C-alpha cells in the first residue's frame, strides 16, 4: 500500500516533559486514520508537527513524500487543516474568507468561486455567504473552516476534534463529507476523543498514551483483543433496583445507561437465563435484550488505563 504520511522517531520535548516520545507510524492513501488518546497524551502536538506548525526535537515526518521540516511549502500545497477552534476571520463574510483562502493557494478566481459555491452549498452555508462570521454559531464556524480547508482540493486533510461540542446537524454534515474522501483516494488524519466517531469513520486507529503509541490496528481487531469481556444490554417495563439485579448469578458488573442496564459476564448464555428468571420472579417484562461486543471505548480505557 502507498503511504502518504511516514513518521519516524518523531519526538517533541518541552523542558522536562516528553510530549511525544519517538513515535513511528504510516498512514496510507485513501484511508481514514484515527489518532486517539487521553488529554495530554500528545495528539495535538503530533498533528502540529505533521502540519509544520511546530518543529520536532528529533525524528522526521514525510507528507506526500516531502519532509515537512525541510520542504514545508511542497508538503503543505496538497493538505488541508481543520483546527479544533475556528480560525476564520470573524469580521469578514464567509464568502470573503473562502476567497482569501483561495488566493493564498493561488487558485484562479473563477475556479475559486466554483469550488466555494459548491462547498458552501454542501455544508448548508451558501445562503449565509455574505454574513460576517462573527454572527455564526460554533457549528457554522466549524463547517466554514472545513470548507476553507477543502477549497484547495487537498490530498490529505488533518482534523483536530472536528465535531467536538457541535450540534447533531453540523456533526452529521461534517461526517458525511469525510466519508466521501476514501472514494476519491484521499486521506484523513483525525484526532478525536469521540470513540463512536472513530469507530464509525476510521479504517485504522492509533492510540497514543503518555507520548507513546500504545496500539495501531483496525477498530474491529482492537476490540477482539478484549473479546472475553462480553456483556448484554437489557431494559424492563418497570423500575429495577440495580443492587437487587446485581445479586443474580453469572454477573461480573452492572451499570445503568439511561433506562437500560449493561451487564458484564464471562458466560453470555447462562447470564441470559439468569436475567429471564429474575424477570419472572419479579413480575417484570423484558422490553429489550441484546448482546454487546466490547466497544472501542473499552479498548481505549484498557490500553490507556483511564477510568
């Protein structure tokens, strides 16, 4: 497979803190690559080194075959960057921001107008194109930043928590566009805290913890590493005391999520029998009962030791 990002021994040190510690990985053409980790693990620092914002103390990163430190202009010509917080000019309109970004990339005016119109329409911003950005919501600003990052038709797009704190509508619009990238042999490097988002979007994920890469694999393969941790999800037609439910056989742990109980076990078959017997004894009706495989979040927690 052709790699478009090649990282060797990349290291960043702040005083006595090793923020990123000799990490190595490749990202391949046409994949969505998730970069996950707890707060302070080194995610954003890594992204800033890959996009040339800060310089590493050791190691190197090649972007589309160009060393980001030695050939930054060539490396940056075919990438787009979406930071976690909006960097649009708030006293300019959305359209003016798009034209400015197009000019910085040297895109001819007619082509810049065509691309800008298409992107703003796709992300439901075209009707507000002449409004100043200072009046936009957070979701609208983030959608505009994505439009600005895509106007140069990049081969790689770097995203730092692109849907963090956004409304559902904005999140879905952004995710829909991101899913189209692999179809055009384009690549996404995504940092996120959102395990559901990573599981939904990513072909592979890397988990970074305390500056080191703890795991790299497909989400499904990572889940299989803790497959022994099985659980069921069950809900009843009446309120159930969680302490009483915890006393039935074959349970390791019970937790409540909304109106549902998540029950961990080593023996799914016996647990289901125990739960149905409990329901009969307590005169309860089971509304839903589903088996659940380990989630990417559980893998993340196990690998990082987070709670």
